[in-house]
C-alpha cells in the first residue's frame, strides 16, 4: 500500500533529514513510526501525503508515484488519507461539528448525508455531546479525538497519525489507541508516529524506528527497541 | 460535485464572511454604490438631455436663400444639383411670391405688403438632410453655401445641434469616468479579498491539506466578490432612483416656464439590469484577480 524506495529528503539549507529510507507498509497493516524528536517522523508522514516532496527516491501509494503527481491531482490523492497532524490544525473560527464537516464539504457531499456521517464520526470518538462547542473549549485529549473524527469522517483507507498521543495522560492515550485498533480491525492501513516509550514497550505491533535519518535495521519489534535504547 | 446544496453552501459561506464584519461590508457596499451611481446617474441625465434635444429641434432643415437676381435658369440648375445630392432627402422650392403670400397671411399685414412696390423676399429652397449629426449638417451647410447663385445657407435650430454635440462629448466624459471608477471598484474588491485570504489563511491551509481543490478554495471568494458587487450595484440603483425623485418637481416647474412637457425618464429596465450585471461582474473580476494573486502565496504546509 505504501512503499518507500531509497527516499532522501533535505530541507533547503539543512542537512539530510531522511537518508535512503526504504520500507513497505502492507494494505491493512498497522505500524508505529518511532524515533526521538527531530528524527524525521513528521517529514516521513508528509512525504506520504505529498505535503513535502523527496529530493531523491520514490514514494508509492497504491502503486502511484506520489512525488511525480501533478499539483491538480494532489487533492484527489489526499482524499485517500485520514491525516492527524501533530499540531492538530483545528479551526477555531467554527464549532466541533463544522470542523468535522470540512472534509465532506471538500468532497462535495450532500448536507444531509454529511451531517449523518459527522455525527457518526463524533460518536466514534465520544464527542457527540460537544458538537456545538468551539474546539478551543475542549481539553487536550478531546481536541486530539476531534482531530481523529475529522480524519476518519471521509472513511479513508489510510490513516496517518503524527504523535496522536503526544501530550496525553496514559489513560487518554490508551483510549485513542483503542480507537485506532478498531479501525485496524476493519481493514484500514495505519501508520502512527510516536516517541512515547511506554506505548512502544507494551505493543506487539511492528515498529519502524528512525535514527539519524535512517531506518534502524533491527527495529521491527518492541524488544529490539529496548536493546537500541539501552545501547 | 456542484449540486444545488453545495452551491447554497458556498453562498452561505460567502455571506457568512460578509457578516463577520458587517460595518466594513456596509461601508464597502456604499463606496461601490456611490462610485457607480456617479457615472450611471450622469448617463441617465444625458439620455434625458438627448431626448430634450430631439424634442426641441425636430427634424433638421437647411434653408437656401437665392440671390435676388437669380434667373429661372439658375434656379433650375440649383434644383438639379440638390436633387442629385446624396445627403439630401427632399427639396422643397418656395418662390418669392409664395413666400410673400404666406407672410401676409400669417402676419395679417396684407395692406402693408400690398403697398410695397417690390417683393423684398428671395426665392428659397428648404432642404431636409438625411443626417441629423451636427458635424455633418454643418459640413452640408458649408457646401450648399458655395453653390453659385445661393446668397445664404442657413441651418435651422443650429443651437440644438450644438447642444447635441456637447451631449456627445459629455457621453465620452461619462465613459472615461465610468472606466476609472470601475477600476476603483475592482481595486476595492481586490483588497477586501486580500484581507479575507489573510484571515482565512488557516482554513485555506487545512483545506488544501485534506484534499481541497483550488476551485473549491477559490469559489467562496469569487462568490463574495460577485455578491458584494451586486449589492453595490443595488445601492447605486437606489441612489439614482432617489436622486431622480428629488429632481422631479423642480424640473417640472422649470419645464412649465418654458411651456414644455418635458419629464425625467428614470432608468429603464434594460439599463437597470445592465447596471446590476456590470457591478456583479466587476466584483467577481476583482475577486478573481485577488485570488489569482494571493492564493498561490499560501503554501500547503
Ligand atoms: N519545514 C522545514 N524546514 C526546515 N527544516 C525542517 C522543516 N521541518 C522539519 N525540519 C527539520 O527536519 C528535522 C526533522 O523534523 P521532523 O520531521 O519534524 O522530526 P520529528 O517529527 O521526528 O520530530 C528537524 O531537524 C527539523 O528541524
Ligand atoms: Mg514531528
């Protein structure tokens, strides 16, 4: 579903953030993307959604070379993804309901059908009672769940979540992971970036670890991560 | 994609943005309205002036007075020249005898005229030209004046044609004024949309990130420009209408003094529609230019 082949990325005037990164994420797979702050996790996720372009190498999504897409094809590529941004990117000029409505407006859904879907998405993340609130009035965990609702409302086949449990208590983090697991069960492909050691320690999911711009060869399982951290 | 409900959604979005700062919106609409009402109002007055000119001058005529010593032979020659002239519609000959009879009948000075030992009036042709254009009439008069045996070629109601020439000049002045103010209107919309794009920056960025096409992002701004332009046009229309209403009575009094039944014609339905369409188009154009200029400055990251 997602293939990186020898992908390098350098921001103008900076050093290489990613160096010859290659990996594959199968359809319906759920994996973590780990690495400490600044390792290039956000950059890697942005490359998948063609928010950034690689300097070399190819990024394939559904066998489509993302970095070669024309700019007028980008919107349609991005509609395949549910994007959960590290900085949330919620809109504070509108209420919770309208924030979740935006992706459906973009795709041109009828209002009635949209409203139904928005309420279903809000229900899924437990925010149905807050649809009239402004996002600014929500707690950190609620804002995070709102991001998830907006990402899933369009029923995407791929979810890309950038540190979705970032500043949350363990309890909230677990809640959110449960939501992701339920999507995994219905066949959605998920890539979740995190530097939450506790989360990584407990999981038996695949872990793709970034270190100094490269993927650690032996970073598939949580146990391996322990070794590298101790070293 | 472009279902009716999404169109309504876009219009609602555009109107919603207008009511975010209603005062600024109203000021914009008023400025546009006043700017448009100036040339449009002058246009209405000019159209009325043209009507007045036509009413006062009727169809133009040139009177050709022959020399007192003209012979029937030279009269015949002049008549042939006039008949052959392509800019002349019809020619009527009024002999000096006929002229004198008419004069005595119309004035009642029969005795005085009978007492004259010599007819003081010349033979004359009255000519209806094909044109009613002031400049062409003047050229025709000059040409006829040069004909051998013609003492005097006189353009009747020459003042009306001069007025018409002035109206024509004023028309061009109004056109220039309208062009300048239209540019101003485009500039106003351009700037309003620029400010909107700046304040909507977050929304635009997020929308792009989650798959909005450029057309989707552009649409509410274009609708906003068009709606603001249209409302400005309606304001202009109301300004003109009420101004004409104010002028009506004083003008009626004035025209009574001149024993004329002249009344101000308001904007016709066609002119009103043109005004509204034009203002809508200008608003749309200003928004389009602004979006083309500013949207690309917002990068999708
Ligand atoms: N837009 C950008 N321009 C320049 N440098 C950037 C930009 N985004 C990220 N970086 C740099 O790239 C490196 C990786 O950043 P990022 O991908 O955000 O890492 P992570 O998400 O793992 O914390 C950092 O050193 C960061 O400073
Ligand atoms: Mg990051």
